[in-house]
């Protein structure tokens, strides 16, 4: 009896470990992979939309500054915005510095304002000098805020890899224990089939539980929401696809594992 | 066959047991996560209200324009200016015209209406030239409202209490950044106050 309980218990533990390994693997090829994130940013036009938002924000400050909008012409480029977003993304995943250098933007803006003042024969008063300084601060800050919302995250990829290693080792240990208890290799295959089927069912059900909830997510702004919905949908689709394959493999393993028992019957 | 079916059942029992364990261990966290998802999961298609009309008895709009949408025009004849009038004060609204702040009343509702625009050329750069007695006309999808300017003042941008919110008298407060001919970040606001003198509701 104890042997039977232990057998079911180990089989359950193996099932959960396989499920955890699937989850960790899907995360490691999605949100824990910076190239995946960059590819998603590109396919969702995030770089272009971030550039547009930054320009819109620049225009907002400029339209109340007494300066002409032409002062912004070519001040920043789409490529520069994309590069700075990538620097920030890289800094999330590695220990490299993710500070955005806005010196060139500020210097260029300052020189353009001085030129505009000269053209208008204006000598700025101390109050105006302060106002110009505040305007430049606002533009630089708007740029920083526009680059991945000025956030500083730290994605611990090494923790995920460590968890995966622990999970794999645990699966091997539990599998050996099951083999030692069950002895018959075909019954062990059936056990593995049960675990695969469990993981498959869970992964498939996950998609149907959450897909309707994430479709209308609206957070921060439309470009971020679109990106988030796309990434989450992709992750759920991956769960569904992997779940379907693992589930079918599980059923096949169960059939193979029970060939002899079924024949006897 | 019996063994195969029993193994399949075991897999489903494992799923049920696992869900139960996870639920028992993380019930509060799961419900918090679900609440968070529900909070940020907004069906925006339901928020777009059409056919903006007003209940003349209660003076409340029956349906509001969608945020960020144009629902009429604003004219200041003394400045020879006509701009699109939007609900909202987002960057894209202010880029294109005059915005009606969502925190105040709508024209026709009998209260304070707060509207704003940039002090940029072609928008409200010449607002300080408006004099007492000048008219501001709002021609909206549900009616036409004529206001007469009676006062103007310069306020610091943080002095929001000077733009009093009330519902005793319909007043339009139209403002822009000040100075309008300065350079740099403007921290003052030029506010023009106008009273409703004429209104006409469309069918």
C-alpha cells in the first residue's frame, strides 16, 4: 500500500516538475530572451510609435514655449530612438549601464534656440534664460521618459537557468526513483505518459482560461498595451502548442506502457 | 484497455489535485492577479459613446463624446479664429485644436467649462488680445453656445483653485500658456472668463 502511495506521489511530483520545466523553457525563449523582446518591439512597430510619442511630447512643450516647431526638425531620429530603446533593453538583461545620453540632444537644442534668438534679435532676460533652461530640461526628460518609460528593470536570466538546472536534476532523480519502485520499464513509460498528459492538459487549459482576459488590456499607453497583448498571446499560444504535443506524446506513452497489460486482458 | 483508461483518469486527477494545491497555497495572490487583469482589461469599444445629446430638464448630457474626439468648433470672431473643439486635453488634442477638460462641465450643462489650447501661432497665441465684451462661440454637435468675455487674468500654473468649478452659472474659462511671446518653458497661464449669453440646442 505504502509502495503504491509512494508510486502515485512520485508520479505526481514528476508531473509537476515537467510542467515547471515547460513553463521555465517557454519563459526562457520569450520574456527572458532580450532578442525575442526586441523582435516583438520591432514587429509591433514599438520603435516607430515610441518615436512618434516622443515627437508629440516635444511638440507639446515647444508649442507653449514661443519657439517654432521647426526647431525640432531632425532633433532626434527614429534610429536614435530605436538604438536607445535597445540600450535600455540590453541593460535590463545584463549589467551594462542603461543610462541614456541626452547631451547631444541638449547641445543641439541649445544651439538652435540661440540661433532662433539671434534671428529674432532677442536678448533673453534672466527669467527667459531660466525658462529656456526649463524647456530644455523638459525636452530631455520627455526623451528619457519616451525610451521604455525611463524604467530600470533587472531581468535575472541566471536565476531562471539555475531553476531549470534544479528542475532537470529533480526530474532525473524522481525518474530513477520511479524506475526503482516500478521495475518494469513499460510501466515507467506509462508513468511518464501520465506526467506528460498532465502537463499537456494544464498548458492547453491555461490558454483558454486567460486568452479572453488579456485581449483588452489597456495599460500605460496603446503601444505598450498592444505589445503586451501580443507577447502574452504568443506565450499562451506557445503553451497551447507545446501542451498539445506533450499531451499527445503522453497518450502515446500511456498506450505503449499498457500494451502488455491490455494484451493479457 | 482498463489500465489505459485508469492511467488517463490518473492524469486528470493529478490536474485537479494540482489546481487545488495551487489554489489553496496562492488563493489570495491568484485572486489579486485576476483582479489586476480585470482592472487593466478594458473593452474600449463600449466606451465610445455616440449621439451626444442633452437632457434639457436636468441639463446633463445623456451621452458623452469619446475622450480625444472632436465634437464641434470654437470661434473667437475678434481674433478671426476658428479651431476644432475636442473632449479631453491629451497631447494629440492640444496639437490640433482646443481641448475641453474632462474634469469640468460640458457646454449646456450650466456649470464651469474649462478649455485650453497652446499659445502657438494659429491657436491661442493672440488670446491676450481678447477684450471684455468679445464673443467666444462654441458650435457643437448638440447645440450652439455664445459666451461673452467679462474678465481675464494671469495665474501661476499650479494655482488651479483660481479656475473655480461650480454649477450655478454657465461660464467658460479658456486659457493658454503665458507669456505668449516669450521663449522657453511657460509657467503662467492666461485665462479668459466668459459668460453664456445665448444658447440653441439642435434636435
